[in-house]
C-alpha cells in the first residue's frame, strides 16, 4: 500500500510523456489513414491469427486527432510523419487498387498488411510511390495474379514478404524482381508461383538471413553458393519437387538454424562438414534423394545438439534407429515415418523427454508398444500406425493427456478397446483401425472426449455398436455391425457407419440431427425411402453418401436456398422418378453421383444453367448454380432426350458419366469447353452425329463412346459424312456481356484454388479422402495452387 502513490506518479509521467516529445501527426496523414480504413469492411473471417483484432476500429478523429498514437501507426519523432503502419491480422476485408490513399503516406518505411483479406486484388503498382519502403509484408492476404514490377523500385527493400497468396512471378520474374535489391535480408516468397530457377546472383547477396521459397514450383539447379552465405540462418526450399541441388562442404562460421529440403530432388552425399552447423535447430531432409542417409552414417546427428525438429521420413532408411538420436535431448518433433526401420522401439528414445511429436508410423517396428512412452507427457501427436506391433495397448498411454492425435492403425494389437482412452481429453483423432481389437463398443466410453472429431475403429472384430449418449462424430466403418441403424445423439456432426451390414429403414428421428455435416451410410443393406425431412439438413450438411444400399422412391427436395452440400452420392440404389429441380439450388455442390438407379426423366436441362439469366438488379444468389460441380454421374438410369449444351457451362467439371441411358441427339460441341474433363463416358445411349474434335473430347478411349450406333469421328473408327452438320447451333444465342459477367463470377471460385479433393479434404480427414479417391477414381491434381496460410492449415 505504501507504494501506491509512487506508482500513480510513475504512470502519470509515462502517459503524459510522448506528447511533449513528439509533434502531432499531420492532418493529411490522418485523413489518408481514415480514408484507407473506410475503404474496407471489418470481417472476422478475414484474419486467421487467433490473436487478430480490428486495429483500425479505434481510429477516430473525434476522440483523438493524433494519428501517431493510433493502434498500428508509428510516426517519425522529428517530423511527425507516418513512417510505419502495422495492420497485420486486423480483419480488413475489401479490394485495393492504386487509387488507395495508402499511397499518400509517402514517408512510409515499414508496411505490414499480412493476414487480411484483400479479396483477390492485384498488388497495386502505386507501391512505387512509397519510395522509402524498407519493409513490405503482404503475406497471407489474398492478393492475386502477377506481382508488379513497381514493387521492387524502392531498390532498398531488405525485407520483402509476399508469401501465401495467389501470386505469380513470371513477368517480372524472380530474377528481375530482386536483382537490384542487393541488401536483401529476408525474402519470403513461399507459395508464390515462380516456376523458374533460382538466380545464381543470390549467392552474392551477403546480407541474406532468411530465404523462404516453399512450394514455388522452382526448377533447375539450386545455386549451392547460397549455402555458403555467412549470415543465412533460414533456408526453406521444401515442396519444390523439380528443384535439383546438392549440399556443399559447409564452413565452420555458418549461421544455419533452419534447413528444410523436404520434397525436393537434392541428391548426392551429406557432407561430413554438416556437423559444423552448431546452431541448427530444424532439419528436414524428408522425401528427397540424398544418399548416405543410412542409419550408421547418421552419427553427425548426435553432434547437432541444438536440434528440436528432425524430418527424415520417406527416405528408404533401413536397419535400426541410429542411437545418436539419444543425445538430442532438445528434440520436440521427430518424424521418421515411411522408412524401413526395424527392431523394437528403442529405449534410448526415453532420453527425448521434450518430444511433442513422435511420428514413426509406416516402418517395420516389432514387439509391443513400450509402456515407458508414458514419460512423454508433452506428446501431442503419436503415430505408431502401420508397423508390426503386437500385444495389448499399454494402459500407461492413459497418462499422455496432451495427445490430440493417436494413430495405432494397421498393427496386430489385441484385446479390448482400452478404457483409459477416456483419459485422453484433448484427443481429436483416434485411429485404431485394422487391428485385432474386440469388444462391445459403447460410444459413451468416449463421452468425455469433447474434442474428438474422428474416431476410426473399422477393420477390427467389434461385434456390436451401442451408443447411449453425446458424441460429435461417430465412425465405425468396415466392421460387422448388423441390425437396425442406431440413431446418434441430436448434436452429432459426423455419422459414418459405412461398410457394415445394417438393414431396415432410416428412422424419421434422423430428422432431429440438426447439426449433421457428414452422413455416410454407404455400403449397407438399408431399405425404404429417404425421409422427406432431409431438407432440414440444408444448412449444415456437407456430405451425403447413401450409395450401395437398397433405397427406393424419389429423392427428397434436398437443396432449399442456402444449402452448403458439397457432395451427394445416391448411386447404386433403386431411386426412381424425376430429379427434383431443387438440386439446381445446391450452389456448392461438387459431386453429384446418381448413377445406377432408376431415374426416368428427360435429361434435366437445368443441370447446367442458371435459373435466371436475366441478371436484372441485384445479382441473384443463384448465380453460382452448379458451377462448382466437379463430378456428375447419371449413368445407368433411364434418362432420355438430348444432352443439354448448357453442361458446357459447368467449367470445372472433371468427370462426366452419362453412359447406359437412352440419350439421343448429338454431343453438343459446347462440351469441348470442359477442358478439365478427365473422365467422359457417354457409351450405350442412342447418340448420333460427330464427336466434337476440339480440345480433348476426341482424345478419350473408344470405350467412352461405344454402343452409340450413330456416332462418328475420332476416336471411333467410323468417319463422319461431310454432310453431317455440326450440332448445337440451334441453341439460343448468348450475349457477350452475359458471358463476361458470368466469367467474373467464376474467377473467385477458381482463384481460391480449391479442387475437389482439397475441399473434401478440409472436412474429411486424410483417411477419408482415400475413400473418396476410391469411390470416384484416381484423379490427377490440376495445376491450380492451394493457398497456404500459417494459421489456416
Ligand atoms: C492523395 O494524393 C492525391 C494526389 O497525389 C490527392 O489528389 C489526394 O487528395 C490525396 N488524398 C488525401 C486523402 O490526402
Ligand atoms: C470483392 O471483389 C468482387 C469482384 O471483384 C466484388 O464484386 C466485391 O464487391 C468485392 N468485395 C469486397 C468486400 O470488396
Ligand atoms: C479503385 O477502387 C475504388 C474504390 O476502392 C473504385 O471506386 C475504383 O473504381 C477503383 N479503380 C479501378 C481502376 O479499379
Ligand atoms: C510478415 O507478417 C507475418 C504475420 O504478421 C509474420 O508471421 C511474418 O514473419 C512477417 N514476415 C516478415 C519477413 O517479417
Ligand atoms: C527473367 O526476365 C528477364 C527480363 O525479362 C530475362 O532476361 C531473363 O531471362 C528471365 N529469367 C528467367 C530465369 O526466366
Ligand atoms: C537495376 O539497376 C540498374 C542500374 O541502376 C538499372 O539500369 C536497371 O533498370 C535496374 N533493373 C531493375 C530490374 O530495376
Ligand atoms: C558475384 O559478385 C562477384 C564480384 O562482384 C562477381 O564477379 C560475380 O560475377 C557475381 N556472381 C554472380 C552470380 O552474380
Ligand atoms: C567463413 O569461413 C571461411 C573459411 O572457413 C572464410 O573464407 C570466410 O571468409 C568466412 N566468412 C566470414 C564472414 O567470416
Ligand atoms: C541420454 O542422455 C544422457 C544425458 O542426458 C547421456 O549421457 C546419454 O548418453 C544419453 N543416452 C544415449 C543413448 O544417447
Ligand atoms: C487417468 O488420469 C488420472 C489423472 O488424470 C490418473 O490418475 C490415472 O492413472 C489415469 N489412468 C490411466 C489408466 O492412466
Ligand atoms: C425428434 O423428432 C421427433 C419427431 O420427428 C420429435 O417428436 C422428438 O421430440 C424429437 N426429439 C428431440 C430430442 O428433438
Ligand atoms: C449456359 O449454356 C447455355 C447454352 O449453351 C447458354 O444459353 C447460357 O447462356 C449459358 N449460361 C451462362 C451463364 O453462360
């Protein structure tokens, strides 16, 4: 209490200090800042950093005229001009161009706009008005397209971070962009599409401390002089699968702390001088082609005692784990997965008490799971899956209460599903699939596991599935569950009971599952009609898979307005009647598989069109109808009539199967616009006329077209008579403006780079993705790029 007055005094001095010291900010700076602020919305989703907050919302002239004291703003202490602006992670959302008043802040030296959402704006070329800039950070902010040349015109720009956007560096290319910035210190371009070699002059940029080029489509040979730069601490070249290179003899004054070469084609030996990298904390040589990666020659690992992260996965290492690892007591992440290590899990690993990630799955480890694993109290990820471990799951694992990920799949583990799993209250994924576990499965065993979102127990000998209480996700695939389908609790979000022998009808009580995101009942013996109330799921449901059952009747009105459903698979049932036109409302739909049913409709022309082509007034929300569809399967039904040319509108379509129906008429030439098509099947219909020869339609196998007596032209042997007119010309004319407008609306969807596997991947765990691939066949990954953001995994 005695000190209280003194503390008040101190506070008083501190808070009244700056105004005496620093001139007030200039009015034109505060106006420019406010106009900049007002050109954006504040949207929570625009920033991914959990500590993000809207810095600009405290900027108010009426309360405080001095912009120098505004959050994120810094002024020069002599002139009072704004010299630094840090609006990273500030929920900013909106477009930006060269007219922005940001560029009136001509004295700006540091600008950080990272982790906002600039709505796929191009980086404005007016950047060159900020000629004093020395620090520019636009990472993870939804900028798009070619990086303008003007960005490098302040040739004194030692800090440049453009990573994690949808940017391209082609013209100017990397070389011309940075050639003149010879004082470069930190260059972060991860996930910028560079698609060229790395310029060798970078080996002369002796100030470089950090070079991040993760996932840049680099090729050619990496200039290995760069490894010898005396100040380089961080080098990240991972995920450039065409980048060649080799490691030089390192020099003893090297500053390396982080060296990431995962998924490149670095080859050659690891030089013995690597043991001089005393500062190294992170090393990732996973999935590259370095030789000399045999356990006995990994002695140098033991000398790098600062290491916290080691990635050596997928390198065909065999033999026993090198014991030199036992010296690395600071290790937190150890990833040796996908090699051929054998023997028991070695006890010297007990030295690594700081481990939070132990990833040694997909090897040949034998013996039992050691009970001493309990000492790893910081462990969050434990992957021992895909080995040859046997015995019981030791109850000591119940002490690993930090675990979020436990994968023991595909071993030979026996016994009951252990009760101590109740202790793992942080667990999110639990994969015990494909062992020899046996017991009655009580879902309430997992009652306390509030964070669990994937529970994989398939491929065991579980006999009965009894669930009595709350649970967000339930998955019990590939078991021997029989009898009626049990109804999960109303709060269930994912329900996956595929590949069992459940029979009977779906109870109307399913309609109570108002939070359902994923419903997978495929490959069972279920019968009856789908309850009409399925429309209730419209806002939550993402995935509906009812394939391979014995359902009949018509399909419910699935997509009322606002539907978010991405995938509907009702194939291999006995559904009949017409397709509800309501499906055209499934704006987010990417997979529609209705094959092998008894639908007997005229081919629904609305599948590829917009409900309203008139575009009057405000944009109808139906604008995106089925534009996102990637897979459409209507095969083996009784569809008749013509293939509508409007299918050519679904530009992202990758798989189109219309085989075994009664379709007639010609193949509309508009389908040649579907340049992403990888699967195209129209066999066994009554189609006539020429196969369109533009683009790839003529490059599919004969089998795609066979069983249509009237079809001609490549790849069929039958030549077309020259008198056959091209089809589709009778279709309605499209005004140019309509088409352009339409293109504009497609761009954002395209740019966000979400191809189907990835979108599905966001809510499917990887192992579910396998199932997706199996169901729809292997697909090649397109050249589109996935945005990466450190906070958006
Ligand atoms: C920004 O600068 C432009 C010209 O350089 C000027 O016309 C405009 O008024 C300025 N805006 C503000 C808010 O200062
Ligand atoms: C984002 O960009 C689109 C297309 O350029 C535009 O229509 C939309 O209004 C922009 N949104 C915001 C919030 O600026
Ligand atoms: C630049 O953005 C402003 C509003 O942010 C907009 O009014 C203007 O039309 C845009 N200019 C160009 C050339 O896109
Ligand atoms: C850019 O900003 C992001 C987010 O604030 C930060 O993580 C990153 O380190 C910054 N880049 C540089 C080069 O400072
Ligand atoms: C980069 O662009 C410059 C100027 O256009 C050109 O001379 C150079 O060959 C290009 N370099 C690469 C690697 O493409
Ligand atoms: C680099 O600097 C030289 C000399 O100052 C200049 O002629 C050249 O145009 C600059 N190149 C780039 C790409 O800015
Ligand atoms: C590096 O700098 C030296 C000396 O200035 C010069 O001779 C050499 O050509 C430069 N190397 C590259 C790759 O630019
Ligand atoms: C680093 O060491 C090498 C030889 O080991 C030497 O040639 C070089 O000058 C040293 N660099 C610095 C910056 O000390
Ligand atoms: C385990 O760590 C101790 C020191 O903490 C060390 O003396 C011992 O050699 C290490 N064991 C192995 C196998 O490296
Ligand atoms: C479960 O955790 C409690 C403390 O949280 C601990 O006392 C108990 O031993 C654990 N059970 C098992 C089987 O590890
Ligand atoms: C479930 O739905 C039925 C009828 O569909 C209703 O009577 C019942 O109250 C609902 N139960 C819950 C828990 O919402
Ligand atoms: C869809 O295709 C039809 C027929 O080819 C055409 O009339 C219509 O304008 C197209 N819609 C859009 C938005 O392009």
